[in-house]
C-alpha cells in the first residue's frame, strides 16, 4: 500500500486539484472547478440530472496541528451561507490531507449535519492511499499526473545504486542524487519541464541548453527523478566524462544518466578534437534505440555553440533533441513560487521570512531576477539580522551587491579574477573570442603561459555567479559575454579604484583594442595622481584609433536591426556609450577624455585631429552622422576649455550649419549651457537664416505627420514650432499657421474608428495560478500553520474534542481565572491545558501555585532541572520575538546545549504540547508559559533579590530598562528586563503575580516608589489645587448617558492606580458616582462639556474627561472632590508608611 504524505507533498491548491481528480474517479461525477480565492466553500460542484447538487471541498490540513475543527467550523458556516443565497447542498464530500481518528471523524460528521450523508463522504489520506494502491487504472492515471508523488519513491535509489556498483561514479552519483532529492521540494513545474519530460518519453534523450542560473541542472535532476520513480528505473548516475556514460550503460537494470555541463566541464578546446563527440553521438544513437536508459545532457548556450562550430555533424542531434531553458520563460507566478521555495528552504527567522514575503512582487519584477542569486543571498542571512535590513540588503544584492561580490571575488581563482579585471575595461557585451584574446595576453605578460587555466574553464567558473553568455545571429553565431548583474561592473570598478597601483599594469597590458583604452580612461578620469598612467593609456588609445571595432552595438548594427536580437541586447546589461565609434565617433571619444595636464605630449596631435573633424563637417556636413553632430557642442566646448582650439565662434557656426544641412532641430546643447551670451549673439546675427530654416523644417514634418495620419506626432511638431519661435525671437509664419489648419482637416477626415475588438483578453483554457494564488498558498501552507487557531467558544471546542469529563470540568471551572482564562481561546493553548490537567488533575487557584505547577510540568516533560529550564526560557527573548515563533537555526544559535544536543528532550516538549513544531518553526503553545517559568524563578529568589527586581521593573530610567543601569547580578538584570517586557504585555497579570508572590516587597519596592513619583507629578502640576491636579493625573474618561447614568469608561493613568487596584481592591471608577442628577447634567451642559441638544459619541453616549471637570472647577458640585481628597490622603499615607499592612 502507498503511504504518501499528502500534507507534506502538496501545496493547498495542488491538493485541491489532486483530491478532486481522485473523487471524480471514485464517484464517476465530473465536478465544475472554480478559480482560487474566496470560494464560499466550493472547490467543486456537480449538478445531477434530477437537480440535486453535490459539493466537493478539499482541505490540506494536518490533524495534529490544532486547526482542523476550527477550519471545519468555518466550512460549515460557508455551507449555511450558501443556503441563504439559495444554493442547495444535497451532498457534501470533504477531502482532508491527513488521517482522522474515529472520534475526530465523528465530531466532523456531527459538525456538518445534515450536509454529510455518510462517513464515506469524508475522505482522508488513508482512503486516498488505499485507492492509489488498488487495481483501478483511473487512480493510476491521476497518480501519474502529479509529479510530486513520484519524488517519494527516489529514496530507494541510493541503496540500489550501491548494490549495483561502488566506484567513483557511484560516489559522485550518490552525492548528486541526494542533493537532487533534497531540492525536489523547491522545484516548480514549468512549461519547459513539461516539454522536457514529453521529449524524453518520445526519444529518451534530452539536451538542455541555456543561460546560467536559469535552472538547467535543476530541471535535469527533476526529470531524472520523475523517470526513476514513475517508471521504476533502478539507478540514477551522474557522469562527468564520456567514459562514465559507457560505464553506467554497461551496468544491469533500467537507468537514468545525467551528464551535467557536458560540453563545459571538459572545455570545448580539448573536446573539440572530435573523438569524444563521435563517441557521444554514437552513445546517443544507442540510447535512442534502447528501452532501459534515459540520457539527459545540459550545457551552457555559448559553450554548445562553440562546440558545434567545430563539430557540425553533432548539430543535427542538437536540433532534434535540444531544448532551451531561459529565465525569461518563467511566468511571474513561476518566479514567485521559486522565490518562496527558497524562503521555505532557508533557515530564516519568522520575522525575516515575513519581511521578505512582502517584497515578493518587487523581486519578481526585477530585471536582475535570478534564482541562483536568491539562493546565495538567503544563505548569507544570519538569525540576528533585522528583518527590515534583510529586505534592504536583498535589493542591494539584486541592484548593487557589493558585499556579495566581494565574497564571490575572494573565492574565485586567480585566473577568474583576471578576467573580471579585463571585463572592467571592456564595452559590454563583448565577443567571447575577443575576451579570450585579452585573457591570453594578460597570462603571457604574467609569465603564466604554461600554467594558466584554460579560458573555457575560467568562463565556466565565472558563469556560475558573475557573467552570462548570449547567442546572437544563429545563422552566423556570435557568442557574447556580459555581466549577470549591472552591479558586478560597479563592484569591480570600485575594487580597481581602491587597488589601482596593484592592477594598473595588468589592465594596460590587456588593452588590445581602442574601446578598452576608452573604458580605462573613463575609469581614471576623475582619479588623482594618475597623470603618468593616464598619458600612457591615452597614447595607446591614439595608436589603436584605426584598429578593429569591438563595440558590439557599432560592430553588429545590422544584426541588432532584427527585433529579436535587439530585444536580447536591450534586456541584458550593456555599456552605455554616448558616442559610438562610427565616422567621427572615435576622435570625439578621445577628445572628450583629453586632459592637458596628463596628455601634454599629445596636445598637437589632438589639435590636428579636431581641426580635421571641424573642416570635414564644414565642407561636407551631410557626411557627418546625426550622433556625431549632436556630440559636437560638448566636444567643441571641451576642446576650447583645454586650449586645443580658441575659435569657438567658428565652432558654433560649423555646428549650426551642419544641423541645417542634415535637417535636424536647432538645439544649442553645450554651447548655450556654457556660453549663453555667445549663443545669443549668434542667433541675433543669423536670425533670418534660422527663421527660413525653421519654416521649411517644420512645414515638412507637419506635412509628413498629417499624411501618415499621426495625430500625436502632428500635435508635438506644432507645439515644438511655437517653442522654437519663442526661443529664437521669431514671429510665427502665417504660411505655417495656414498649413496647420489644412493638415488638421486631413487628419479629421482620415480618423479611423476604434476597433471594437481591441482590449479583449485572450486567456488559455483551464485554471492557472495567479500571483495572489501563490501568495495565499505560501502563507497558508508555510506560515499560517504555526499560528494559533482561534477558538471562540471553549465549551463547544471541548465537546468536539471530547477530553475526559474530569478535564472538561476542571477547564470549565477555570474559564474566569486571571491566568487560565488566557489559555482558553486558541486550540494549541487548550491542547496544552488538556495535557496539563490530565497529568496534574487540577488548575491551581493561586498564581504562585500555578507558576510552580506549570514549571514542574515542563521540567518533567523535558527531563530538565529547574535551573536548566529557566536558562532554556531565558534564551527565548520575547521582547524581540513577540510572536513566540523561532526557526530551528535560531533556537540552535541561542541555546545550542539544548536544541542541538538534546533531541529527545526537544521531542518531549512538542509531544507534551509545550511547543508547537511545524516545518522548521517552533512556537510556544502560549507565551504565558514563559511567564509562568519567570514567575516560578522569581518565587525562588531571596527576598532582597526580589525587592531589587521589583524596584527595577517600575524604574523609569532607560538604562535600567536595558538591564544595565543598576548594579546587580546578570540574573537580576535579566529578570528586570523580562519583567519590563511582561509589564508592557500583561501588566494586570504581572501586578497580581508580584503582589501575591511577596506582598511586602511589592508594597515597599513598587507601591511606595510609584506613590513618590505620582506625588511629585501632582505637586509640580500647574494648578494651585492639588486635588484638581490629581484628577488630571487619573486620565479618567467617563461615559454618561443622556439620563445621567455612568456606564463606565477608560483610564491610561499613572501606574500607581493600577497597583492599588490589586493591593487595596480600589478601582478609579469608584471615584465617580453611579448617576449624575439633572442639576449636575445641566451644569455639565452649561460648561460646554456635553451638548444636550445633540448626542455625541457612539450610541448617544457623552464621553467626558475628568481633567476637563477639574479645569472647569466642577469637582465639588459633581461630588468628585471628596473621593479624590481621600485618594490623595491614601497616597500621602503610603509615603509616610501609615498604609503598611502591619500598621493597619
């Protein structure tokens, strides 16, 4: 019989689909499915021919997690609401992902009466496994449909593998297989995965290629696991060379063979001899004919193309069996599921996961999204890292991960670091062959010609984290290299700046091409003390000015004219060059980088270069490219300011005439920015010429826009003409205005009706996950399962869960207890109470007894002594983790002596319902368990220590709050810090506990200091009457009906009032009469404190602050002064010691 754990295997939506398919086979009914979301309790519906309606609902719930009955109650309420909407439910079928005990199943049936007609309509995990184990082929078909079921059967593969062969191949396969099985839960089934499996079913061979980080290896692993499990392949081997393929093939039994990075691990240089290719081709043909072997190969795209250049015969096999795997193929939901998978598989804390969860939408929309980066980053997060900082750092990793790249750079080989340095001074993307040439040059200069790593191996090393390769122009393939992330280049440039002296020579020697020199000069331009190096690089650039172009954009403009190729170029990182290399591009680049102080020997050469360009533009302006003309003002201004040419007026004239000859807009650019007076004078001297040009220029563009029917561009041209007329001091030409009106009539006549089909959304059939679905699944299946399950009616919960009558009786008696009532309203706390009462037989009345009893129960459960127990709970700092939820790694870090080395005791704590364990989370069943241990420890301390701690808890000094402002032991300081936390969270409970544990210490250490503090505040307040000051300090808000009845109110007053409520059984509302007379109500109205003509507040209640009564001097007529006066006397008596218990 199968024993699938459906709760662990499936996410909520997956279980819903699986259970629906199974029930359809079982019942023969076809259920209508609904989109994920608020389904009103319907996952499937079938309306029978006689009109009866069958409702199907699936719940991925764990019977042991305490939420089952609470969720079932919610589903029952949904059915009742359906009935209110007129939707009938004649039969209700419920599928649950876990098993149910008979009594729990009976409770569910009782809860769903009359919707569930018989027990068989509650389908549990055992039922589903029974069906899958039977002979019905319908169930087998469902099983085959859900990949995650098959992963479970891979656990036997390692044992079979070693029974077959125990060699180097077996050992590396064992390691890789274990990693594949571990990561299977992270895997997201995408469209590419479906294509891969289907192709393997057809031909038994698959060659996966694609960019780094896209998931080729993961996809290969999961496809291998699928065939091992689904079709009972007995072994899974991971080859690292062609010989391994034949070794694995010769072993008996059905097998899957994975050859990861098959054309990169060896390097295509050595692989290119053709011998291994022929052997691999022959092996592939053999696998195609066989029925006992599956072969999966992966390779990087550019490595594959390089190999195919030298082995064209192998191209036919790739075209037949190849499949691309790229990041852009992932949908947003796929990306989000991958991202959440890494969060789920990490050791992050509760706060960190929730913070990164909220950032999910930004992550999947990032242009730098990469599963490998996500995996690497989550491994760097430490438990002590603040959640908000984790998110901030993560986006820094995506956009500019300096620390991340520092670590990666430090772990690279020396040769890989050299390639990173070379990339820093190259225009990206760069052809792979050009990068190889520069690498070889650097290695030769470093005297490492005989020992350097092959370039192919270095590229493979860098592709894992730093670079990406892309294939352009498949007819004549071009392999390019660029950065996976723009921040890679930012990092390496910063690194070079910080270590220029060490790397300047390497960089200069790597500069074989003009564009490299330009990039190097840009790096050095603003750096100090680099004149000598700057001049040397400039001299090399001048010498290389006529050499081969390496700027990809300029060199392969024709290739990038294709839409697909240009999209690929724009999508990936590329160097932004304001000035290209064509025509005057190269001279302009150098002229802009010229520095007189650093390039003195080249001054006359640069002057001649600029003079030549200027004369060429003057004589043959049509020969200049548009981008050259646009850059000319910047170049000319720089040349003028560096002293290479002093005739700026001629420069302006050459530039303006070039614009006009090339029919470009008259934009002065840097001339106007730097020398506005010169530009203004030029306009004045040439206004007529400029006016004639603008008339022709705009006439032509307006006409062209009108002919094309382009209304938007027509309007823009019209506005631009008006702006230019104003800028150049021209009166708009009447001929232009006349033409505009004529062209507008053309546009109106040619206006087309809007296509009514525009905007229609074409959707694929079937239900697909949305981003919201993925969010909901992650929260429900991973985060919310550890949270408390609310219980609104404890009595109903006890009836459904059926603990013993004695336990029920004890719990019901404790409903109103100050401590135990706080355990009554969530399932996990109630489970703890049931286990606790089953062992102890009672719930103690006194808090001190409760603390001691709970502490002993936990000690007995875990087998810990009282000192060890307190250290355990001391490590659980609720002041920084209020939810009381910790990850395993977090607990192991804060108290390894227990969480790492005492596995049995940890298990006993979860078995006894002290801790809830789900996924890698641990949560206290109720945070007040920590309070009980704290109270027990406090009760064990000597009296003088308690007095010290009592005073510290209520001390206002900030340092004391941090446990560092008072003298005392580390234990005392920690007790004070913990007490302050509980004061902020459970002040009433804490006050009662401290008073009960030690009344005299409480009155001396808490009540008296609080009275002193309140006394000072009252005396120093602004009013002359101390009683009125006291009234304000109560911060009492009373609620009065129009008839004068006092209903109650609220107070956030001084801590003293909260303390005396316990010690003296005094409540601030005792100061206020139960009812005000009509005369007193009239007095309130006359002073504007209530408006009797217009009711204020909720339900017509008048809220009145007692401080305002003091301001209006109404305490005496309203009968409040005398009770306040008595309260003041009690405060004074407390200070003088007259209120001590013994004196009374």
